[in-house]
C-alpha cells in the first residue's frame, strides 16, 4: 500500500514543477545537442536560389497573368472587384488630388479641401479641432506634399468607406447573434494577428499592383476593428433595456434602430476611429505595391537612405494621423452627450446650453455656406486650386533633418555604435547563430516542446504544424533570422514594458504624464519609426530592432500598468503591514498577481514586433522582410517573396497561438488561486 500511495505523490511532484524550470531544461538540452550537430541540416538557401515551391508560385503568377482576360473567374469576379475599387479611388482622387476631365487641376483645390475639412471638423467636434485640422492640411501644402497627402487621403477614405460598409453590418450581426460572433472571432483574430506585409503579395496575384490591391489590402487590415468594436458596442447594451423594448412590442429591427444603435453610438464612432488609424497605417505600407501618396515618398527615401526626404514625408503622415484621430475622437466625445432630449429642447429659450445649441445651428449653416464658397473658388480659379509657393517649408525641414543626421553621426556615433554592437554581439548574433546553425529538426522540436509547456497540447500541435509548413516554404533559414530579431526585440520590449508599466501602475501621476505620450505613439504608422533610427544607426538589423521596440513598447506598458493597478489595494496594504519593502511588494505581490496581464503583454508585444521587424527589411534588416520587398521589385523572385509572406504568417500564427494559450492558462490558474 505504501508503494501505491507513493506513486501519485511523485506524479504530483512532477506536475508541480514550475513551467519556467521545464523551459530552462529544454533550452539547456538544446545547447548540448547544438554543440554536437552545429552546421548540419540547417536548410540554408542562397539569396538567388529558388525551391520547387518558389518556381511553382512563379508559374502560377505567369499563368494568371496570361489568363487574366480570358478566365471567367477573373473576368466576372476579380477583375470586376478591381474595377469597382479602382473607380472609387479614381473618383476621390479626381475630386481632391489628380487632374481629371481635361482640367489641369482637381475638381476641388486646396482651398476647398481645407474649407471642407475645417467645416466637418467643427460640425463633428469643436472649434479647436477644426483649427487643428485646417492648420494640419495647410501644413501639407507648405511641405510641398499637397498632392501626395491628398492621394494618401483618397486611398484612406476609399478603404474606410468600404471597410465600414462591410464592417458595421457584420459587427451588428455579430453583436446580435452568438453563433455569428463565434464564427467571426477566429477569422478576425487571424486578420489582426498577421503583420501588414503579408497581405500585399497574395493580393497582387489576383488584383495586380496598384491602388486596387492597396485598397483591398487596407480593407482587410482595417475592417476587423470596425466589426469587433461594433459587435462589442451592441453586446454591452444592458439586457434589461433590450427586454423592455421587446416587451413594449418593438420588432427586432425597431429594437436595433431605436435602442441598440443609439445607445452604442459612441463606441461605434470609436470603432470608426480605429478603422481610420489602421487604414492610414496600411495605406503607407501599401506603397510597396505602387500605392500613390506619402508612403511611396517614404519608401523611395528609405531605399536611397535619404533621411531628410523621409523625415519630411513621415512628418506629414504623423500630422495626418493626428488630425484624423483628433477629429474622430472629438466626434466620439460629442456623440456621448447625444442630442438634447425633448424636455431639453423645450427649455431652449431659457437655458444657456439651449441658447448655445440654437446659435450653433445658425453658425453651422453659415459655416456650410462659407465652405461651399471656398469649394467654388477652388474649382474655378487656379490660385485657389494650386497650393501657392514651392514647398519651402518642406525643403527647410528636410535640410534640418539632414543636418541633425550628420551631426548625430559625427558626435553620437561612439555611443550609438557601442549600443548597437553591444546588443548585436551580446544578444542578436549568439541567438541568431543558435537558430540558424542548429539542425532544423532540433529547432522545430524545441519550438513544439516550449509551445506545449507554455500553452498546452493545442499550442504544441499548432507549433508543430507551423514548423512543418515553414520547412515546406523553403524559407527556414531566413525565418530563423527573423525569429532571432523578433525574440531579441521582444525581450527588450518586455524589459522596458515591465519597468515603465510597473511605475505607471503604482503612480497615478506617472500614468497621467506618460499615457498621453503612449497614446500618441500608437497613432503613428509603422513606417514613421524607421526614419529617426535610420539616422542614428544606419541601415542595419539593429535599426529595425530599435524601431520595433519603440513601436511595440507603448501597448505592453499600458497592459502591464493596467494589470498592476488591478491588484487589490488591500493585498498591497497587507504586504506592507507584514514588513515588505517596495521591491518585495513589486516582485512578490504585484507582478505575480499580474501574470495574466504580463502574458497578454508578451502576446501583443510579439505581434507588434514581428510586424515591425519585417518592415525593417527596407533598412537593412534582411531575412523575410527583404524577401517580400525583393519579390515585388524583381519578377523572378516573386515566388520566393510569396513564400516569405507565407512564412511570416506561420511565425505569427505560432507566436499568437503559444502566447494566447499561455495567457489563458495563466488566467485560469490565477482564477483558481483566488
């Protein structure tokens, strides 16, 4: 009996081994086997070499090109979609950016556009937002980037229009139907997990390079926020309110239009804000497939290492992002107050707020007339259609950026080179060597084992499938190089996120000071982050890593700060009463009780880092990002670029599967403990 009783005890002891020790054991075993098999079966592939899969992708591309105007699937489906999207983009471009109809200027010139933007910003928000919007759009002209900015705006508006046309109805459906919500959620997770790069190559296969592919890629990337947030808004309306509407005889449609949508208006507008921000970020990256606008200027400047021009265009992207964000945020805040009630309208004559609303309506009418006059002038007269001047402000900004770059390279090169070399030689090179020089089967076994330990059996199976498919893409070595950069950047992101996040979580003043900066940083498109670090560190892998750290850090800081703040105050007070110092409270109480937030921060940090590291292929990061870019520019490498995009997808799926499963397991463990 003693032997029988001892067996469960031993089994429980084995199960009680912390996962971090198991992972450490796996990594130690990896190092031992690596020392024996180093350099064997690494599946390395030279830059110009192609596998059978890559050649097959090239043949498919050639075949599609030959049959594009004869195959019924293209004639009556893909070509029609491309034609509709092209017509939409061309229509908006003809209004505000491109000459049309035999005219030498667009239908609405710069003065009319500024007038419309100011009026809409005032009507949706307030006077301050209107002044900001008008100043921002005027700044585009002063930079000498008016047409590029309007092309970017045209693509963004086209993508947002189609995204909302599809996304809001699907969001309403998902909000009202549990079955639709369950079906849509995995697809939305997949669409939001993937780095923006990966949408480009497959779409060019069916829609060619140009504005149509760029708009459709932007639509795929920008629609999920609209669907998710609309569904969330509908589902968070109090159930009692919905039941009351049904009890009064309202039909399903009446309940939707009279109760659900009005009560969720503010959240839906917030979803529109997120859709616009996602669309703007994607439109700039879509310059890689010949999308017009500011993104193309940035890409050309980055490829030629012209920091001044890249900075000037990047600044215009940031200004546009800030203006669009402020306008939609102000609209969301205004929708929260709603239209005054009937009782309120009855007191208009004697209530100060009512008198203000009365005058506001008259002022809005007058403002609409003024905007219409500006549109007429810009349509009729060249001086109101073409922005005056030659963009001297842009030349000054570019020159100043070049001067600062030269100064930084001359005076800060010792510090920046030391930092670059320390991270590259101390972290990146050793880990990259371990990944790329290990046999593929060894790395695959480690990834599967770590996935199973951290995320469970399902995560292990997902990792195994992704490893097998990565081998099949023929991009194993480049995938391991990208994985090394991603892992190093994620470690740095988490270190920074924990330090700043704990500070914000423990100090309300620090949170108030830092959070606005983090919110502003999340508004900027990924491209913009490359420019300053290109000036500091040159075109190297480290540039992409630093840009990825800065891009991903805000979201991890905010998640960790919220997790630390959610620890019950009574628990912290009890630890303090027991004699714990600040360090002990952080390490023994707040961080352990925030494990689910830490796991979520790792998940989001990994996804953000991966998307940025592959964009870094434009500034010397190499690996999968470079393969994708090369596939767009060199026809014989198209198949290899498509395979690289697939490899990025597989890395994203594997990372997301492991980290999300780990977050769920951590949450479940914490729930049982509480």
